C-alpha cells in the first residue's frame, strides 16, 4: 500500500478578494473530490492571490500515485486564471 501526499502552490493573479480566491479553490476542491482524493486547503499567508493545496491518496503502487498526481497537476494547469508555482509529491510504502 502506498500513501501519497501532493503539495501544490497556486498563484491566482486575477483575484481581487477572498471571495474570488474561494471561488477558484472551491472549483478545485469539487473536481478533485470527484476523483476520490482527499483535499486540504491551507494558507501560510493570508493573501487572496495565493493558495496552498494538499492532496492525499492511497494507492496500490508508486506508479499509480505518480500517475494520479500528474493528472492533478494537469488539471490545475488547465485553469487559465491560475499559475502553478510549485508542486511536489511524497509517498510512503507500507513496510512488510
């Protein structure tokens, strides 16, 4: 069993308020939860132009975890009103 954690830092240049930011964040959250992923939004700063997104999954192989996170990254990049500034994936394998 593999537990994967993805971290995505997203810049929203057109956001002018927290309401604008929430609108974009909710769109991400809904699309990712449809893929049966756990999603957490955490803000290290209170800027309405930046959001930190955490995504977690359980998978049968590291390959599958990497594949899913590649799809998440592509989904984020498909939004024309955001810029993905940083992403990383960590995963842990169950010891046997």
